[in-house]
C-alpha cells in the first residue's frame, strides 16, 4: 500500500492515537504497518483526549492534516513532534457551466 489516509477518535500527545473499538484500532494499526506514507486527518476535537483502544504513536504518521480552527496549543505540540503538518482551508470554488463543459 503506497498511501494510507486515516482518522482517529483521539490524539493524546504522550500516549498516542486511539480508537473507540479494538476492531477499528486493529485495522488502523495494520494500515500504519503496511503503508509507505501515512496521512492523519484530525479535527480540533481529537487533540488532547483519550479513547479506549490505542493503535500507534503519533510519530508513526508522516503528515497530519488539520483545519484552520485547530488551536495554538495543538499546533505547537504537533510542531514539536517534527511531523509535517498541513492546514486545510475552506475555499469555495465556483465554476461556470461553460468551464464545466470544456
């Protein structure tokens, strides 16, 4: 597997990534092991919380994709891990019908 895009239930900066069920954690652990490059999509509600089943360390992720509402503390903690962080912004792109038919 070249790339894996995944999410998680919770991100604890000391303990790692976790899921709500062992089944989900097992699948995501396998994805981390098999992928050459891993991307974690995380909204602000995931940071600084814990869930039931841990499946990996944050350092196992190559790129964390967050949105522009992620708080400064979470961004600072992510930057301290030396993991690449991408901030997704909300852009609205409107195409005309003429462009769509070209």
